[in-house]
């Protein structure tokens, strides 16, 4: 977790919340997910609502920061945030 926190802070973000293997930052355009079998590997997921130009700039930037931290960061499938019906809870749907 330390390497990922360093990456997040170096990128100018703050960790907002972590739940199980997911790490949410103060920007809902992306999130990080730890590999449950290899804790040295972290997956980078972009929100389907993330602007494609922003995504194109963020990927190499975050990959460079990960390399500097010796963190195995892999680009993974996009996600969508959906509100659970009848509640204020959000659900992360990967796809």
C-alpha cells in the first residue's frame, strides 16, 4: 500500500477510501485495485465517463510514477459507478 500511496500523492491526488482490494482517490475518473494473489501488482481502472484525452495523458504519467516506485501497475478494464436502488450506496461495476 505504501508504494501506491506514494504514487497517488506524487500524481497530486489523495486517497479517499479503500475497501477490500479497491483504492478510491479524490477523483472519480480512476481507481486502483490490488491483485489478490500478487500484492505487488496494482490494476488501474478508468471510469467510463473519463474523457479520452485526459485518459491518454494520465496513463503514461501514472505508469512513469509507478515505475519510479517499483510498482507493477497494469491498465485494466473500465468501471462504472452505479447507485444501488433504494440506497445511497454506490456499486462499482467492472466491464
